[in-house]
């Protein structure tokens, strides 16, 4: 996995899935057949009723283990990969985002939420921000080693910069922009999620939204402001435009100023 350059999260997930798989059969893996793998995946789907995304992670881990580590044949026709569910992202309105930020009285938490929304960051990207990643001269934020280990730049809002400056003067972080309980380590992603959850509960949002919803909202609100979807793709760090196009399904059509072709037909009058 190190030679392949897999991320720490992927390595952890794969090892956990293999551990569960071997604990299920309690025999050496070289004694397990393709049918055993098939039956295990079926068990996860039918008996444990795991989600499609969980099954896909399990499948990927087993395929890597048997095909790459053990050098075994992996027959895709006998072991088909489940298709992922396509859920629309949960998006907050601009009014809800504003209420979330205004409800956060802790300056560090306020700066964190503003940074997350104004740059469209993943929770891991928020946690790994360093002070040197804030480029106030060019009004941009450097996201190092985002998903797929790719660096990119995103937006630094003027209001975010002012809040970050006030936060810096008060907290004086040394290395990490948002350090955890000890200055040498960044804030844990779970703690970041708790900051969002507390603000959400404070203003009474009942819908199932999370810190990641701020990222979805960032992209959707840019699209509603007629920002070119290719620019949004780059800001979000999507490899494929297909990932960015999902926001077309949640964008209010009135903001896109789309006119029905019926209203543009020449010589057509339905006043009668």
C-alpha cells in the first residue's frame, strides 16, 4: 500500500476490512477460494445490510489484498463490484450559513467555520491547514495534499481574512492554523465536526447536515452566482467535472436564469 501511495485513511480502512474478513473465516487466506470471498460479500450485503459505500470499501480492500498482495486472480465477472448510490448533497442556504457563523461566539470556532465555507474545504483539509498556507497577498489558501494527494488553491474571502487576523492575535497559533489541545498537533476532524454540530443545534437546524455540507454549499452558491463550473471544479479539487456537475441538481433554477424554450418560440402566442 505504501508503494502504491495510498493515503493513510485508505490504508487504515483496508487493514480494518481485511481484519474483519479473516476473523469471519478464521483460516489462513491462502485456503480461501473465490467462492468464499463471494459468500462473504453477500453476507455483508444481505445479513449485515451494509451501505453500498461500505460494501465498495470492503470489495476494494479484498481485491487489493488478493490480487496485489497475494498475487491471486480476481475474476470481475464472478466478483462484481457494487455500483455506488448517487445521493444529492445536503446544502445549506446562504441564510443558514450566515446564522451558523453568527451563532458561534468562540472566535477560533467562528474562524474555522468561515474558512471551511469560504474556501469549500474538506474536514481533513481544514485540520491540516498551516499558518503559512494563508496567502493574504494573493487572497488565496493553499490546500496541501488534498484528496488524491493533489495540491490546489482556493479562495480567501476578505471577511475570512479579517476574522483570521483577529483570531491569530488572540490565540497566537504557531504551526497549525487550528491546533488541537497540544500546539504541535492539528485539531482532530471529529472536533471540527462537533464545532459545526453545536452551531447547528444552536440555531435549530433539524436536517441531516454536517461540516461537509459547508463544502457542498460553497459549490452550490458559486454555481447560483453564475460562476463557471470549470472554475468550481478546480476550487473543489475534483478530478472529474462529473463530480462537480452533481451541484447542478441542487441549484435553484431561478438563479441560473434558464428560460424554457417554449417562451422563445417565434410566432407563438397562447393569449387566447
